[in-house]
């Protein structure tokens, strides 16, 4: 990255808040329909956890807009200090804008932006929740590059989507998703650029641009290096999702959980399980993925 010009700020104005909008798990990652539904939903949850784990190391406050019922408990288990707020109620289409492919997403980002600015945050970053390769150093580079302009954005790796939008002392005005105007489909990146936001052009931004929607995206993120939650589902040799298995709880001890099916029984440590411990009862069926001998188990 080039050295900043004299008199140009080297980071956005603090305090900085971030807003992440998460869809209901049942509708998440629909382009990975080949994966079993429980595994696809778990992938969406794990990618969000890794994204937020990176955000909280750099951002002063992270607000998650979501109606996922157990999200707060999950964040607590993963020691991620993010605030969860429900989705805003449906409203009429936003004034002056054409019909959008992601109206609920933009309403959520608008809602979070207003909440954070009302709480005194000078800069707000809207971040997609499917950036499992995101790291703190890349996020710091984004904030540094965003300092020179009121509104900036990071486009995705094919240049059409948007993974981050930053408003510094100005409203976000989010335009995630495409729209159709005069018979032409306009991408999110083009919409943000057309609204006056500046595309950030800095080196080593791949981790911030790689949102995961397909199996190929996941393999590319694996090549960069996944966060621990997402990595627990991915075969380290191929970068592909592991195979989903359904197992019954045989018994639960103080340190190990005995699991089994019609062919085998084996024990896994409690550290492999992510969920409410009260749900681990004999006869209860759990979902599990084994990648290179390491189990990830959930309800």
C-alpha cells in the first residue's frame, strides 16, 4: 500500500461500529443446495462466527441483526462479544430506489446503521457474514484505506458484489444485492459506485473480498486459510465440506460423549460439541462431521 499523503487521515474516525446482517439459517447458502440442509445451515453459522471473531478484534462494537433464535448463546460459547438485535419489521420499498433483490438485507443494514450512529459511533462498517478467511490485519488495512473518503466499499472477488461498505460521518445508504433498472441488471458493486461510494483499491485484500456462496468459493477460502469454526467442517486435503453423519447419544460423561449408529460406537470430547449441553441426552440424535479424524458435533 502506498504511504498516506501528508494531512490525510491514516484511519477512519473512531469509535467504529460494525453491523452484520444474517439471514435465517433455513434460507442461507441456497447456492450450495447439493450439501445436506443441516450441513449447509451449520456452514452458514460457522462462517458468521469466523467473520465476527475477526471483526471484534478491531471494531469497537459489533451489532448483529438477525432473528436466529440461538445466536446469542452461540456467540457466548465462542466468546465473541457482539450484540444481537432482531430484524426490523418489513416496510415499503425504500424511497427513490428500484426493486431490489435483497430488500430485507438492506433494511437490516439501514436499521443497524441508524442504531449505531444514534449511539455515537462516527464510522459504521456494514459487513457480510460469510467471510470465513477474514483476518484482523486485513480489516485494519480496510479501515486505513477508508479514511480518505466519506463512503467506501469493498467489492467481491469477481467485482460484482459487495462484501463491506463503510460510512464515515455519513449514512451507509446500503445497496447490497442487484436491481433491475430500464431492463438492465445492475450489480451491488455498480450500485454502490453509482451512489457515490469509492471502491477501495489496496493490495492483499483477497481475504476481505472472498464471500463464500459456492463450493468453489469455499475451496478458495480454504486455500487462503479459514477461521477455526469453518475449518472444523472442511476436509483439509480438498477444501470441500466433510460428510455429514447422524449419530445417537449413547451416554454423556463429565469429559466425553459416547456416540453411535447401527455400525459403531465411539467417544468424543465435549470440546467437539457446539450447542446446549442440556440437549445431549441418551437417544438424542446429533449431527456430526469428521474431517481428518477431528469431529465437529452439533444439534
